[in-house]
């Protein structure tokens, strides 16, 4: 009887499930899981998340289970890793969702969608955006023009051309009054309002007012604030805020950098200073430059043309009276009256050195020294000293490099008028059989290589001897990008990738390779380009004729002579149907040129904001207006695409002193920033305004006018000021005094 009961209870759920499936057969989840058969070959295998790893066969995507026994066959055009128990995939019907049991939510077939985050996913349904839960049920009704994933219980949504934030109940917590917003992080969001960036909290209160032309994440725990400099026509005046939006440094500095992950170094005019990570002054701005901070907290400092040493309490530990100073290893060096003073880290004098022209920094216990070459008026001869100032190799080489960790260095040898390079050790013994080379470089601490045209030789950094069994024929370190410790290597005409430990990261089986940015490296195989990820897996297949690097979270690609945008996972953000793609980085807009059919304007999420028949459009940048050309004539429109001045001009200039010249046929005039014609279009010649006036020509007569269009006669001083202003614009001069 007990067994019969058990059978009954097992049977009951099956009946219920079967009944339920009759009701939901059109809309319920469909199981995609099948048993793995054979040993399939995958071109990509991702990390295992929520029990599944993303896989790719050729250009189609699917999933394989942790144990490799189950598979969701690669049939999707694009797919993501699992996150929050769900994966987003794209097929011919649109974007679809798959749960961690391998079931497809059949009711969701969205033209646009994002992955799940914090339990919800934004989807486009019948032209409007809302949010669904993991069962596919709509929990926030579609009423927005665009929507983004949740971060810290807030999601950015668009209403028209403005953005705000909602909570998980769909309530608008922060009104849609911003031109652009970034997702919340650490309770802070970057927003753009009235063409200026600021930072708000989760209730919409400004932590930093919207007064900046640029706010970007900087290092790990900061935001760099930037202000536009009209003289340089770029953002090059900076400040700093922490991750909570607290202002640390106001925007008045030409350069800011983080030293030793502990100190903020900033320059203003000709002076530099140091702050701690909390914005407290460590060393005030009274020096012209600093040296490296040594382990004992001492650094070289320069002031009024003299140098000395100070500590991090801004106490002078060596008087600022020397012509030059330096720190390297266990030694300090100061130069004065043709004498180099070699000291230990307690500034105890080890030796006074007078017989050298220059003493360079110590490296691994040795320093290069030089004297004047008696046979070459412009040349020097170089040798080496140890940390006690003892000469170990007299100055006799026309060139010399730093000593490596194994006591090996590169020196020059003159061959007629050409300087060839040799490898020697600290005993002045010739290595590699004394052969000289065109150019010897170090790659990391284990390898030296000679690049002489197309011929390469490789040497051990430890012995200086030729590596006869080195597996590659050429080596080129990556010059650009985020990983300078990687190098392209060649074998049999193919390219691979190694790091400074000589570990092979990518086998030499590719035809070209470029720099690494944002976790992606461009790779070419045959005639097509793709991208490898940070684990050297081919994340984006070889399907593009041309690619660009990931400067931001998306990049331009070309296929069949048409361009579009993809993100780091290969998702199409802007379809590949354009002749040219242009980024307007300052305002996060993207211009997609259709050739003779006009230009489309997108935002950074790939939302089409405006389709036009324009032949040309400028860039908004930090302005509320842009020039555009339609039917051969220039006009102006604002950020909301409202026409400010109908197209009727042949050309226009930049705004200076609030006015810009415009040209119509053979005549010109000036408009103001309200796009009113201040000076009628009747001038034969005109220049940009500077210092409040400009030169024009009318009826054959040259004269000056002010910003009201009235004729003026400037003084010599005013003309000089105008010319200085024009020169400053050319040089990008910055005046921090105001």
C-alpha cells in the first residue's frame, strides 16, 4: 500500500505539469538541453557560470554544462555568459532569454534587450521598454523610450531625449531631466544636465554640481574632473573627486597623476605639489618638480633653479642648493660646482666625484658615467662605476646602457661613422663571441634581442649568449595599448603573442595582431579580423574586413564595406550599414553616415535618436548647438534637434566673443549664440573676433567693428592684446590666474 501511495504522489505532479503545459504550450519555457554526443570542436569556451559555459562553433553560439555531458546546441547568432541565473541570446526572432535549467522563455522575442541584473531585465516590447523577471513576466510595464539594467537598485530610463532613474517598483525616483547618465556605482551616478557633468546620489541630490565638461573614472578610486579651455580648444584643466563624489582637488591643474598608489601629484602653472588620497596637502605647491619617492620617504625637489632633497613632512633633508639631484637604489646623488656627491640613504657622503662629465642613475648597483670624447667635438665616452664610486670600466665606449640584474649591459662600438652594439659584463668581458649588432633591446628580464632589419637574434639576459633554440624568428613588443609587457612573435610567417616571462599567450597561427585595450586585442586570420579576450580566447570571431581598437566599451567594425558598432562581446550596437561612424565623445552621441542618404544620430546605447538627410553634421561637444548641411546649405539646430537657423549659409566659423562669422555666396556677416544675425551678410572680408573686436572689409574699405557691429578705432595696446589673444588660441595657452 505504501508503494502504491508513493506511485500516486509521483503521478500527481506529472498530471499537473502536463495540464499546465497544455495551458502554456505557446508561451511557456522550451527545453533546449540535449545530451552531448561525441567530442565536438568549439572555437571558444567561456567560463562556467551558473552551471553553463558559453561556447562557439564557427559564428554560432550555445552552451555546455559543467560536466560536459549536456549541451545547448550552438544555434544562436550571439549570446552572453550566464548571469543572475539567466543568459541573453539572439536568434532570427530577436533577443531571447535562457534560464539555468536550459529552458528558453518563448514569450520574449525582443528587438532590443539587456541581460538580467539584480533580478530584472530591460526589454523592448512594441516600441517601448519595460522590465521582466526570470519567469518572463512583465513586472515594470513598457512605457519608456529606452531602459538600461539595474545597478544598486536604480535603472536609467529614457523619456524622449532625457534620462532619469527608476526603482524596482518602476517608480521614477530621479526625474528624466538629464541629457546623459551613467549607471550608479558606490551610490554615485555621473549625469549631464545643461551640457555640464555633475554627480548625484541615489535620490538625485547633487554631490558635485553640474559644472564640468568631463567626469571620468580615474585610477581605481577616483573621478577626474575636466574643464574646457577655449584657448586650447580641449579639456585640459583638471580636478579630482573620490568615489563618493567628494571634491578632493578643484579644477585648476594642468596635470594630475597618482604616485605609488598613495600620493596625488598635481601641476599648476610651473609649480607642483603632493596630496594624500583624501585630498590633504602633503607637500604644498612651492616646487617646480619632484623626483621619485624613495622607500625611506625622501624625494628630490627643485625650486628656483636649484635642487635638494625633502621628506614627506616637507622638511629639507639636503639643502636646496645643488644643480641637480637623483635617487637610485641605495644611493643619492647631488651635483654642484662640477662635483658629483655620492651619498647613502642617510646622506652620508661616500665619495666626491670630479673626473666625470655626467653620472647617471644607478641600476643594479652600477651607474653609467661619461667624459668628453677628445676625438669627437660633439661626442662622449661612457664607462661604469659601482655603488662606492669605484670605476669598474673606464669611459671608452661611445654609447652605454644600464646594467641588468645579471650584470650584463649593452655598449656601443664605433664602426667608421656607425655605432654598433655589443654585450659585455661588469668585468668588461665581451659576450656572444664579441659580435656586434645593429640594435639590442631588452624584453622583460629574461630576453635580449637584436633587431637588424628583417634579421633577429635572441640572447639570454642571464648569460648574454645567443639562444640557438629560441622558437620564434621575430619579436615586436606592443608599442600601444594597456599591455606593454606583451610582444608579437613570428614563426613561419605567422604571428603569436608572448609575455615577458616568455609564456606563449597566443600560438603563432595568425596573420596580424594589434594592441590590447579594454580587455580585447585585435587579431587577423586570413582576410578577416576578430578579437581575443583577456584569457586569449577568440571572443569575437573572424568575420570583419576591418576593425578598430576598443577605446571605449564599443568599437567600429566593417563588413562588406559597411560600418557599424559592436560591444566587447560582439553584440551589434549600431547595424553595419554605414559608410562612416564618428564618435562625439563629449556628449556621447554617435553620427552614422549613410553616404548620399544622409546621417543618422545615435546615443551610446545604440538608440536611434534622429534619422536625417544631412550631407554634413558637426559635433555638439560641450555646446547646445551644432551646424549641419542640408541641400548644400548650412544651418544650426540645438541638442533637442530643434532648428535654430534654417540652412542658408555656405560656411561658418567658430564662436569667439559670442559671435561667429557666416558666409552666404560671396558675402559674410556675424551671428550670435542666440542665432540672430548681428552683422548683416554684406561683408567682403572678415576675421574671427578677439579681444572684443575684429577686422572686416566692406565696399573695398577695411576697418574694425565691435561685438555690436559698430565701427571702432582700436588703440595700439588693444591691437596688441588682440594679436596676443589670437596667438594664445594657436598655442593652447592656459591662464590659471583668473
